[in-house]
C-alpha cells in the first residue's frame, strides 16, 4: 500500500517537468522583455541588431514559428547589421579610411546586400551580381565617410520594418503585458536617473 506522502511525492515527480518548463518559460519571457525594452531605447542600427539578438535567444523551433518564411531573411539581416555596426574608422594625419568588416564573403554579396542596400551608387557593373560585389569591395575599405553612412541609412530604412515586425511577433508569442511594462518601467527609471533620452 502506497502511503499518502509517497503518493504526493510521485505526483510531484510527474508534475516537476511541467513546473520546470513553466519556470524556464518565465525566465525566457523576462530575458526577451529586457532585451527588447533595451532595443526600444537604442539608436536605429543597434535597435535592429538587438531585436535580432533577442530573436536568437529562441529555440530553432520557436524561431521558425515566429519568423515563418522570413527566417532566412533575418539570418542575412543579422550578418549585414553586425558588419555595419562594427565599422572601423582609421584616421591618419592627412587621411581617413572607413572599413566595413563584412561577416560574409564577396561571393554572397548580392544575396545578402540586395534586400537592404537599394540605393544605386555610380559603380560600373554589367549585372546585379557584379554591382553588389563591387559595392561590397568599395565599402570594405573607402575614404568616403559619407558613402558608408549613406549605406547604413539605406540599410536601416529597408531593414527596420522587418525588425519591428519581428519585435511585434515576439511580443505576441512570448512577452506578457505585465512583464513588458515592468521591464520598461525599470529601464526608463535608470535612463531618467542618468538624464538620458531615448535616442542618446
């Protein structure tokens, strides 16, 4: 005969995996809420990067559920944004050189850049593939700071709608209103205490 205490223990053991899963889900919710709230206060390029990095906290199955047929687009977007966000400026006495350390090879230039860099810069090319390969090379090392900044702006204009769509989808699936408002309130308080605005 099983004692009442043993019966409760067995019941607890059966329920434990579900309890642990719920706890992990709560931790994921808080982690996502924190990352996404921080993204709200970030500059445009960093905002896109932080939304994508929050997305990367999800399991592959969860990523597929949230992103659907945009999953590959988001993977490419991250490689482009991380490259543009890590632009290196080399200053000499009489020169300035700007380097974009691309996270992918020139052979993927059209595939990765075409969805996001849509300005037509005056580069001689016979076709689209050659154009984006030249653009990749030019941005990898140039003394034209304005050229790199215009590429960043063009990327933001084209990538931001996708990033904000992703942010909204993650909210709908994983972040409760209470978790979001609580996290946002904490971050607002920290920033106001330091005299910062949402775009500094």
